[in-house]
C-alpha cells in the first residue's frame, strides 16, 4: 500500500470505531498483565469468564501469591494450558514484589524477562496500560497485515517491524486494537466478510468474498458444485 492508502485505511477504521479498546476485562495494570498472560492460545471471552471471580479476589501481586498456585488453578482451569500459566503467574508475581515494589514496570524489555511474558504480551501491556506505540502481532494482525498488503512478513516480528515503519502518527496508539478487531470480526480467517469491509477497495486481497445471497455469491457456489470435467468442456467451448 502507498502512504496515502495506509492513512486512509486507518482513517476509515478509526471513523467506524473512534475509541478502540482491548476486549480483555481488567481493573488495573497488574490484572491486565495477568489477563494477557492467560490469553495465550485462548480466547478473550474464555479468559474473561475465568478472571471475573479471580479479579474480584486478587488485585495485587501479593494477593496472587497469597492465593497460591493451586488456588489460581481452580480459577483458571477452563483455560488452555492452565497448569503452566498458573505457575508463570505466581512466579511473575513474586518477581514483581521482589524487584519492582509490586508494580508492573513500564519497560518492554523488563516485561519480557518475566515468566510467561513474550514480546506480544509485553507489547499489549505497554500499549493498553502505558499508551506506548507498540504493535502486538497476534494471529489476527498477522493475517490482516499479510492479506491486505498493509504489512507483509513471514513472521510476527517482521509484520511488527513493517507496522512500526508504516503506521502514521495519528493512528499509532490505536492501530493494534483496530487491526485485531478487524481481523476478529470482519477479516476472518476462513471467510472474510469483504462485502461489509470499510477498506475493501484499498485491500490487496484478490479473492474477495461476495455478500451472501448476491448474484456473485450464488454464481461462485454454483461453479464450485459443477464437476471438474464439465467446467473444462465449457472453458474449451
């Protein structure tokens, strides 16, 4: 995409959703950190269901350590990989108490040294809690970046680096949220809903999905149902 197209891409997403927010539920920065750690390979909906009761009881690293690993496991047992996640959350809570006065540091490099905290998790915390211009590339952003032509790359880090260079100033803080929500609800993995996409004319994805029930959609389905031999004869004729 050109610079003008990238600006227009984000302008339209911003117009549709002026104040994008994470869908994870939390009451403070520490709870955000815990929620993001728990969200690895899990849905935000599933994490929220597990953390509502947990966060009513636990608001600080000290309270988490007092709850203990077994107590935490009982709260998050519906989340994938809950055993290892419980171990990491207790461990990072102990480190926050020991080395950071019980506070979450506003430093991405320091955050990534905590158990269970990778670059993506640190980027989310830096963006949501501290307003940093970071780009947490999850599966949604990786897909949207490559599919649309906004930021193509073979790895999440490559896509992140492209976004860091390309996203214009007015949209840098919110870009991470706009892209995740766009990928989650419009530019879906199996069947992107191109017919209602606000940036479809800018997007470089060629095989755009027509609106269900439209002539183009019916024709596409009919073509798929035809035997290969019949389609070949029609083309040769």
